[in-house]
């Protein structure tokens, strides 16, 4: 599914992730941070002096770990092991690809080696072939691993749009927020947020509703900007914004290509610093394909968050679990199996005090 970033114009404990509301995308996965996280301390420039090993085997002096990874996969493990063996920071890998006339961002490279995404498009497959030369690997050693499907673990699950959107749609989001005159900090802190997500009979995200409690930390705050990231294939122009309680819908803007929608939720009165406000709102979607997870990001720590996923009686998952990530590029952890309730067909999580990062629920279909 996706991600949310900061729902409000600045509700400081707000989200950063999935099919949801976004916040300051610059705080989510900066390429420089990804490079520092995954790059080695010392760069190793792979030149052509050594040459490439014969097809089907690694070089004689390659570590056994790399040889095994190239033989058995999966792709992301083999790629990560090869990059580590060559001691190439991702920025250098990106630079080498550019010399082949191929543009791949550091974030995409990070996703590939984390298993968050797999190269599929023609340009991406051309990049993989070039990586085999750059990393001095046997011909077809990485490409053949892309032909082998494998059972996805938590870290290997395809990313929701939230991850992709927070990074790739950041410019689009900034433009939409600028149209609304939304400042970086809208003057609100989140005290509590209860979110209910509905999954339909076609396994699609039908919609979600939020009960939000906020406290103003400056005078004159009279609105909250909700940011919605749809699943791949969604039609944001058909998504309906609903003001449910103690607010009304203001201006709405969207970008069809990025699947992003932003909406003003207007309060009836201006808040003074220290005053609280409780309001409810929702989004009706149902325009995208199969949903496999719901993720919310938090730019700041603080505040309670509860997430409930409810499934249609004709589309029940075989298993569900919660997970957490420190950032969009980090591996997932904190996995905990969740039991689907019989009569209500739902699972939930409650975080009494959220931490900065990502939090979500994922599920598997039969």
C-alpha cells in the first residue's frame, strides 16, 4: 500500500508514509542519508584491469558469501553482497551507472538491495546488466535471479506507494502545498490519532477515516491540511474528501500522475496557543488495485496512534502482522503477528507514544 507523511500543516507528530497523508518529504529518506547508511567507509573503484569472471562463477578471490549469494539469491541479497564486497558507496555506484548513460537514483539502488523493490522496467534491467560489469560479476548472474520468484519476507514485500511517493513525489507534493499556501509548520501538535481503514471485496483500499486530536502551539490556527497518497493506479480526481466532524472541506488539489491529493480541513474558529481541537475526516477511494499493507510515517515522536484495518467478508487475508521502520530505506523490524477477529474481520495496533519513523500493518492474500 503506501505511505503517509505529515497529515497536517505541521501537526508535529504527524505522519510520513503510505496511502495517506504526507508531511515534509525532505525529512523522509534523503539520498545522502541512504548513501551514508549503505555505503562503505572506503570507496573501492572497480576498474577493468581485473576483468569479469567467466559466466556462471565468481572470481576466485571473491568471498564465499558473494559466491553463495550469486548462486542461490535472492536478487536483493546478491546485489547487496556484491556492493559490500566491492566496497562501493551507493553514490559511487550511481556515478558508474551514469557513465553507462543510465540514470538510477541512490534511493532506487537502496530499495533494490533492501528487497523493497525489484527492477522490472527495460531501463532498470539495462541498469542491472551494467551493474554486473561495474561490480565485476559473471554475466547474467544478477539478471537470472530476477527470473526466479521467491517467497517474500517482510523486508522483501513490494513497497506501497507511500515509500515511493514520499521520495519520488516530493516535488509534486511541495507544489500542491504551495498552491494552498500551506507553511512547513501549521502550528499544530498531534495528541492522538485513531485511523480506520476499509479494504473492499476486490482487495482494494475503499477508504479511511480519522479521528484527530490536536493542540495549537501558536495563535490563529484555523485549518489542517490532509495529504493522501493513493495506491498504484489510483485516480485522485475521483477520490472524495469527507469532513465528518468539527471541520469542513476547503480547497482540494491533486496530481494524477503521482497519485497525490491534498485537502484543507477548515475549523469553525481560530485556535489560541494551548487550545485543543477534535475533528474527524475521511477519504473515499476504491480506484486502485490490490492493497497489501497500510503504512503511516511520523516526522516527530509523541502522541498516541491507533490503526484498525477492516476487511470485506468476501476478501479475507490469510495472515496479518504489524511492523516498524526507522525510515523508508531502513529494513523492517518489530514484526508481530495479528489475529483477525472473527465477527468484525479486523486487526489493529495501538502505539501509546509514537516514535519518528514508519508504522504499519501488512497482510497476505491466499
